[in-house]
């Protein structure tokens, strides 16, 4: 396997004029004061990549669907506080 490199992703969504954005429901985020959820997502994703762990492997370790974890990393889905804590534990980011 080759070396891993930091990857910075930018996502763009295009919606036709007559379409509306999909409705997304969110749960209350669990993060320390002064730490934005975007920073937390980015930090967790960076740690996962540095650990050379795939989304599928991390999702399996915490017992969630890989698509759910991928959506959380993209910022299109929210996870429960318990799941975020489990992810932090698995990534050795626990406070």
C-alpha cells in the first residue's frame, strides 16, 4: 500500500431552479465549548485518515452504517452524542 496524504475536499451542490434542498433533521451536537461542529468533524476525519482507517472500518468499530459516518464527515448528517463519543474513543480523541 502506498503512503497516505492529507486530502482537503470541497463539496458543491447544484440545485435546479424549481427544486428545493432536501430536508435534513439534526440532533443536538456534543462538543466542547469553543469547538465548532465543523472543526470537530474535520478533526475526526483527519485523525481517521492519519490512523489509516477506512470509513467502513471505523463505522464497524462503533456499530453504525458506513454511509451514516460518511454523511457525518461531509456534514450532511448528525450523530447522537453517544456515537460521537464512541468515535472519539476509537480515534483516541477522547477528552
